[in-house]
C-alpha cells in the first residue's frame, strides 16, 4: 500500500512538473527569439542585460496613427540607410511635452538620460538601452493618457525615432541594437505607428541570428496595415530584385537565380550553349536546364514542378526547390503573402 502511495505521489509530481515546464517552454518560445538565442551568440557590454525586456509580441490593436502621415520617418519606416539626425535640444524639449500631459511619466527621467547620452557623445550603451526601456514603459503604461494628448504622443514617437537613429549609428554591439530595436518596435506599435514598427523590425532581422519572433511580429503588422504583395526575407534580408520581381507559376514562386544563391552563399555557373545552370554549395551540386522539368542533384535526377525560365533577361528558378537543397527552410504565410527562408 505504501509503495502504491509513493508511486502515485511521484506520478502526480511528474505530471505537475511537466505541466509547468511545458508552460515555461511555450512562453519562452513564443518570444524567445529575441532573448534566448542572443544570450548565447552575442556578448552584451557589462551592466546591460536582457532581463528587463518584455517577451510579449508587439500590439496591433489600434488604428494606424495619423503621425505616420503628418510626421513620417521614412528612413525608419523603410528600414533603409538611417538618415543621421541628432538634435539634443529638440529631444530635451520633447520630454517637457510628455511630462506636461502625463505627470506620472516623470518617474522616468528622460531628461537626465538624454543629457548623459549627449555628454557621452552617444557612446554609452547602457544609457541608450535605458532610454529605449523608459520610452517603451511610458508608451505602454500611459497609453490612455497619451491618446488624449496628441502632442505628448507625438513627442514620445519622435523621441523613439531619435533613439533608433542613435542606436543605428552609435551602438557598437548588435546585442545592444537588438534590445533597442525590440523596445522601440513595441513603443511604436503601442501607439499605432505600425510603419515605423515594421521598419525597426526589419533592421532587427538583418542583424539577429534567430528571427522567428521578429517574423511573427512583422506578419501581425502586415495583417494590420493590409500591406499587399509578396514579401520575401532570406536570412533576415529583403532582396533587391532589380527589375525582376518574383513570379508565381502553378503555385510555385520563381525568383532570380542570383538573389537566392547570393543570400545563401552558393556559387553559380552558366553554360550558354546548353542553357544550363550549375549551383554549388559545399558538397551540394545542382544542375538545371532552362525549360527542363528535370534537375540533377549530385548526379541524381529529380523532378521539378516548375522548370527554370528566363524572364526580363534574368534566370528565374523555383525558390523552395533551390533553397531546400541548399539546406534552408522555407515558410509561406498565405494570409500576409510572406515567404521566409532560413
């Protein structure tokens, strides 16, 4: 009887343990891509940690903010080369607008942090991270008050623009940049500035080693803004198709050969006489012939759903087929027409 009791107790303990472990695992993987992987792959400067970061995904419960039209930040929104604009006096005056509308926000000493960053000539990573955390906390904790005071909301958004630009140009560690981008993406989204949030998430994707959570946030934003058209990310990069955009044939996406091979580190060869393409990556050798539904993978014949073709003087190849044989994983999200290759 005693043995049965002990056995039952152990079983219950194990079940409870698995339940909590499973819950923690699910929670960690829901947004672990920002924190857990970077802890391993990137060293943070002394005194900076991931622990203050909220692992909740960006919010998309507001309408698109009018600030995206009246005060656009095209550099951040497009995630292109960030235009360097630093006006500390303007930034300091913006803090006053925030405090006048939201007195409780004075607990976050933005003015003091900005002054210290200015004195350090933007090189103090710890203060930069703290600035991004403060703005994130103000936006999410005092969102209702900010929505009632457009001037204060605008001030928080412009201060966030300022913070992104400082991180982009001055943070020496990618880990620091990722923390700042994480916080600023949440700040933007909490205030309905989804174009800015999209832009800063794209900046993060370019330098992160693990992008699952970033892609999830981007897809949520695409759904919110209704952004149309095919979106392709190859290991965090959005390729430049240079006048030869992807095409879909028989349910398969074809993209320029050079785009996929360049971003996955493969070498290509071209035989004009036989119209044959050779792709080499390590011990993988792929041979394709234009218009032919058969490919040779390390000498073995493999059928293609859609053959390679030439459009606008560019060789177009089936993305999923090539990517998978080059060791990459392809994911397609129908709702947002987003393809990710990792």
